[in-house]
C-alpha cells in the first residue's frame, strides 16, 4: 500500500494556500489604515483570486476526504469575512465616501449584518446562486471609490444592500451558477482586466473603463433578477 503521507502533505498545502489569503488580508488592512486604498484594493484582488481557485485544487485533490480534521469551509469563511467585509468596511469608514458622522455607524452595520449572513446555512442554493446580497462589500466599496457619488447617495446604496442581505432574491456566483455559465465566466475575466486597469490609474481610469465595469456589474445583477423571477413564475 502506498504511504498516505504524500497525499496529506499535498492536501495540507492547499489549506496553506487558502490560508495565505489571511496574510494578503493583513497587508490590505495595513494599506487601509494608511489610506493607501489603491494598494488595499490590489491586495483584496489577490485575495479574491486565491479564493477563486483554491476550491478547484481542494476538489481535485479531495482535500476534505484526505484531511477530514481540517475544514476548508471554515477557513474560507474566516478569510472571506476579512477580505469581503471587515477591511472594506474599514475603508468605507475612513475613506470620505459616506457622510462623516454616519460613516462609522454604517460600517458597524455592515460588519454585524455580514456576520449574520455568514452564519446562514442556506446562503447558497443548489444551482450556484446566493440568497440575498452576498456581502460582497469589497466590490461595492471598490465601485464607490471608483465612481465617487455624493456621500448621501453612497449611504443610501449601503443601506439598501444591508437590507437586501436578508431578502430572498438570487445573486449569481459567476463560477458556479449553471445559468449562462460561459458568459458569466467570460465577463468575470473581462471585469478583472478592467478592474486591474482602474487600479493602474489609481482609481481614476478613463470613462470607458468605468462604463465597462458598470455594465458588467449590471449584467450580474440582472442574471440574479432573472433567476429570481423565473423561480416565482
């Protein structure tokens, strides 16, 4: 019988790869504290990339089967809360995006409501969608820094999304949803290219980049709305 240790070492390496997202998150946190928001978003993008590919490795190498003691799902949730919620909320509280006297309360509402969302065992559907707004505050805050709407408009957007966290509408997972999977994947790649371009311009890119990012974001929202309506007809 072959030794099980090489499989265990390889499987644990996948967990280390996932956990490296915490190191990236720590760098993003330092950047946010220092007001280096372009660096912060770049590091959050790296964390998003790690989160996007580690599941493939985990399934390919059957990590849950080889190392049942270690929960990749829990590890994912810890890092996702940092990179999707906590650090973006800090940037929102300190980045002059919201009315100054409401910035911290809004950030607190984000971290509390998002913690409750992560505890929801039914946050994901069997067909690759999320139930409610899936606390993608890293992307929301990125758009707010990019567009720079008036502070009270930003506040309304944040408040609506906090409410939608608990509303049972569908929100697409671009890599797992079976509906229009090819288009979802292609547009996700294009979004990444445009987001990288926006960062190279220090969040002040040409209008074409902004329009492209807005249209892709609108597409993903529309896919979720179509899915929601189709389930209720």
